């Protein structure tokens, strides 16, 4: 009883970080497809001011999501990854939603 302290076992994350990285990659791929389809729709319909602005917005949102996803996937390589911040989660969610809306508007 006294001064004996139990050693903390090493953290075994299992495959959770790998599954999370794969989820980020799948979402990044989906956003990339939406941005490419938006650019393709603008090119097929002829460059109008509205189409070019919507396409530029899609590409900007795609780049924003790509930055958040890259930062998160890089953080997951650490032995003890940091939690995703609320700001990062909101940025990823808003970029994904806005990109989906822009892509849908260009297709319709």
C-alpha cells in the first residue's frame, strides 16, 4: 500500500487513426469530384459571369476543405493526436455543405 504507483500502459490506438484518415480522404475525394464537376459544367455551358463566380467559389471552398483535411490527417500521425478543434470541425462542415450546394446549383 504506500508509495507503489502503477505504470501507465502504452496507448494502443488500434486502427482508429487509420480509419479516420481514410474517412478524411474519402470526403476530400468527394469534394474534389464536386469541384471538378462544377468546373466542367461551367466549361460546357460557356463562361458566364455567374458560372465563373460559382466555379471560383467551389474551387475556393475545395481549397479550404483541403487545408483542414490535410492539417487533420497530419495530426493523426502523432502518437497522441490532438483533438479536432471546434473551429476545424465547423470549417470542414461548412466547406463541405457550401461546396455541395454550389455544385448542385451548377448542375441544375
